[in-house]
């Protein structure tokens, strides 16, 4: 069931590619706004690059969250899945995985290019990749709760940001400090372990909360 | 039979009319208690307690700052607990309590932030600094605001109370994580001087007014909470028999 739902989601994405790449385009634009607004000076840029990447990643994830359940909720697909699987947990979990595959994974790949534009040296790329690999799934997991809570509302974009962004703060702090630590030559394994811990915690708890929120809205 | 009786006191709180009666009896009493204690505590804090050897008189703002900061967190915990009770035992009154907590808790958080920033000017030399406790208090305010925004956005009351209940539980899990992540991120705030393993390090003459104002804040909270829940109950159940009896005396 899990695999079936993921496959279906990915198929839907391939039919409607342009709307799924929008968050990635948004990510690229946001990151390139910072040098324009702050300074193109490589030294300064390198110092704030971890923050730029992580804030942009939060916003891009948030943008993709709005449509996570909405269309399928409106046309009744989620109801049907609920009837077939008799559990919203599977539906929620599959959705979260496909959300990460669609928004998180391309974002990490895109970061390899963005990193050079923001003057992040090559030896810091591993810290960047590890922090995003451990952090972005947590963003999808925690964000799915907010998406499920607001699924019944017609205009939920700003509300979704309002309730989700505060919950993203710990991930952002450790994700950005993971890269910053490596930039100034410090160990970053501590931050990476904390990100991993948050990922494990959110994998165990978030899908239940998402499923509960979906059930509330279906009733 | 025995078992059912032992839990009866708990289930009685699920009845709107019972809760309304309790709330209208205890709301005014706690309100008056809060007023008396608050005046006493503030008076003792401003005129009886000695000035601090380092901060002089400016420390006296703790008699507002510290109780509101404590309340801001404990109100959130109460809000989440009431939400959990509502979700587990399907008690509607519990949801009303949870939803009534949010604006009061947000107000406490706001007061703690304002008084903290006013206190920061003479002691740290600046109104705002990105210190760990200030930051987590600010995030707490964001959590309250998100809760209230969600509550207002969902038109159906039943759905709204369940959705906000889930959100408050998610927030409850997140609060310690947020707290420790900003703690490790940056800290400047003075350590706790009241709750410590080896007893409070604050002088008794300063501590007593603080405890009095803390109790006053708690009573004030209970009083406001009760009147908010009463309004909510009267509004939602305006077509029922017991409300008509209340209105007609």
C-alpha cells in the first residue's frame, strides 16, 4: 500500500511536472536574492551562506506543503485511500515520503550549484549535503502536520507558514550551524547527530499526528 | 459499580452545566484573591524588599516579569493537557478550557517579553538581545499566535477544537526541543535563582513578594479562564435547557 501510494504520487508529478518544479525555482531565486540585497562580497557571503541556504530551504519546503493533501482531499481521493487501507497512517506516511522525493531531494541536488554561487568552499560540501539530507526529511515530516491541519481551508498558505515555521526553528538552527562549524574549521558531527535525533523523533511521531489531523478533517 | 463511582467526579466535569456552576462560583473568588494578593505582593516588592546590590532598584520588575514568564509556559502545558483530555475522553468542556487558555497565555508571554526588554535596557544596555530565554519566549509567542490563527480560521467549532488540540500537543513536544536548541545556540540570560537543588539563592525578603505575586498571577489566570469558558459555554449551548435556566435566574 505504501509503495503503491508513493508510485501513484510520483506518476502524478511526472504528468504535472511544471507545478512540482516551482518550489525548486523559488529556492534558486531566493538564494540569489541575498547576494543582491546584502552584498556580493565573497567573504561576507560565505559567512551568511549557511543561513541563506537553510532559510530558503524552509520556505521552499513550505511552498510545496500547501498542495500536499489539498487536491486529494478536495476530490475525495484521501477518503477512498482511507477506505481501502483502513488507516490514514499509511496514506500520511507515503505522502510525506513522496513530498520529500519531490521537494527535498531536488533541493539537495540544486544546492551543489547554489553552494558555489554563495562561495562555499568544496571541502564544506559534505557538511552541507549531510545537514540537508538529515534535515529536509524532518521538514517534510513536521510540515505535513500543519498541511493536514489546514487541509479543509480554502486559503491556507499564510496560516500554514504561521503554524509550521516556529516548529522548524530547531532544525534550522542545527542545520545552519552544521555548515557554519565546518566553514570555520570546527567539528560538525555533534550538530549532525542532533539533526539525526530530530529526524528519528519526527519519523516516529509526526505521521501519527498527521493521520490524526487528516481524520479530524475528514469527519 | 465501585469502579464507576470512583471516576464519577472526573466525568462530572464533562457536563457543561456542572462546569458552569463551578466556574461561576470560583471565578469571582479567585479574581478577588488575585487582586488582594497582587496589591500586597507589588507593595512588598516595591517598598519592603531591599534593593539589589548590583542592579539597584531596577530588579523590582521581577515581581511582574518572573511570574508572567512562568505562567506563559505553564499555561501552554495546561492548554495541551486539556487538549489531550479532550481528545482521549471526548470531553467538550476540556476543549473549551484548552481554547480559552491560548489568548491568556499569549498575553502572559507578551508581558514577559515586554517587561524583560524594559529590564534589559538598564542591566544589559539594550532592549533586545538574541539571548536563549528571550528567543524561546518569542518562539512561544509565535506558537500561541499560530494556535489562535488556526482556531479562528476553521469555521466549524468542533473541527477547530480538535485541530487546535493536535497542534497544541505537537507544540508541547516541540517546546523542550526549541528551548534546548536555542539554549545551545546562544545564552546570556542570568541562571535561575529560585528553583535550584541547593535551595533558592535569592534573599528571602525578595523571594516572599515574588511568591505572592506568582500565586496572584495563578489566581488571576483561573479567574479569567473561568469567565472565558463560561462565555463560550453560554454561547455554544444557548439553545439548551440549562442555559435558559441560567439566563432566567
